[in-house]
């Protein structure tokens, strides 16, 4: 991978870290406003519990992605970055830009 490509990828990763951080903050804000002690009907209470569950699992997913993106940003200068963990071939640049934390090339991922 050449310097220019690495720089482009680094910019893409930083952008995605920012986007996911924003999303995460929004979700955490929303999770706070779901008040389970509100005297609401049984059905809507179950609804809000379900929504709360979905929200919390999205928060967990976003946190995991954020941690992986930060890890990738740290390792981007390493020899291994951009190589498929399975076959050792280079992972396509378009794939890396969309999903910088990819460890598999498109063929191995399928
Ligand atoms: Zn592969």
C-alpha cells in the first residue's frame, strides 16, 4: 500500500470515528430519556422495554466498532494492515475505505 492510499484511508477512518462517536452520543442521550418508571400502560411499557433493548444493543455495537476503528488507526502504518487474514492478499481499497476494520478480502469474507 503506498503512502497516498494510506493517507486516504487514514482520513476515511478518522471520518468514520467521528461519525460513529456522534451516533453513539445521540443514542446514549436517547437511552437516558427512556424513563421506565413512568406510569404507562403495560403494552407501551413493554414497547419501551423493547426499544430500550434495541437501543442498548446498538450502543454496544457502536462502541465495539469505535474501538476497532481506533485500533485500525493505530495499526495503519503496520505491515499487516490491508492484508487479508485468510489468504494474505491485499484487501481492495474500496472495501477498506467503506469498512476500514476489514480483516478479510471480499472473496474470503463471502
Ligand atoms: Zn482473502
